[in-house]
């Protein structure tokens, strides 16, 4: 463990300052590991930078096609496309409304043109108001059904099923307060998340996965 911490400290200095600190003169094997790991960290950094530009291009195209009809946020999770529940569904329902088809069709077209190799997560979310009359046992079941129906629409539109995953979170991942109608409206949503191939990792995680045996 102590050796691992020393390696992490050296690698951090190499990456953040670019300085080569020769403290392993008596251990060529460790020096070689540090050099190789530093090279890999630099390579991953370059790949992440390239992928960020790719995501920015996808985001611009979605903005152009959808003209503010969905939320778009590019961050550590990837590119999150947020669709308010009233765009896709009637209250308490899981069936996609026909008027939502053109929006989903444009999302499909952009993904097929610019992100066909990316993995995509489809997440259903609700507010915290208990279900009473819709026939669902819980908000989690409703959110799962909504995510699954969006999944089927995307697959029918030509996206590869193996690239898509679904999850229903119900009320458990709010993005706004549930104490106001406006906040609850923001929480009722489906998120289509275009996932990065090279997510940001700490140097410690990378070192542990590749060198600690």
C-alpha cells in the first residue's frame, strides 16, 4: 500500500508539472512502470479531449435540430438529453404520445449520424407525489415503464439494442425541489444519456486497475 501511494504521488507530479523526478534510480522496474503509466495517462487525456470535441459537435447538432425542445447538458456523465414528461406522456401514463414522435425521431437521426458507436442510458424519473389512480404500484414502476417504452422507440428507429440500457429511478434522483409545482415538473423527466467511452478517472483508479497486483 505504501509503495502504491508513492507511485501515485510521483505520477501526480509527472502529470501536473511535467517534471521527471528520478527517485527510483535503484529500481528500474518501478521507474519503467511510472514511465509507462505516465504515457498511458497522457494518451487517455488526449482521447478524452478528442471525445469532448465529438460530444460538443453532437450537442450543437441536437440544439440545431430540436431548437430548445429538450434540455442538453454536457458533463462528466456524458451528454444528457432531458425530455420533460409532458412532452412524452400524459399524466400517469407510460405510452409515448404521438406528438413526441418527431422529437424522438430527430434524436435518433443525430445519434445514428454522430454517436452510433456510443453506449446510451435511458433513465426514467418522477416527482415524489404518490401514485393513486394510474394503475402503477409505485413511481419507480411508472418511471421504468416510461424508460422501457423510450428504449423500444429508439430501437424501432434503428438504434442498436445492445448499446442501450434502461433504468427507472422513480422519485429518488430529483434535480429540483419537490416542494413546488415547478420543481416537481422538472423532476418528471426522461433522460437519454450518451455515455463517454473515456470517462474521467482519477490517476489512482487507473494505477490500481493496471499496476497493483
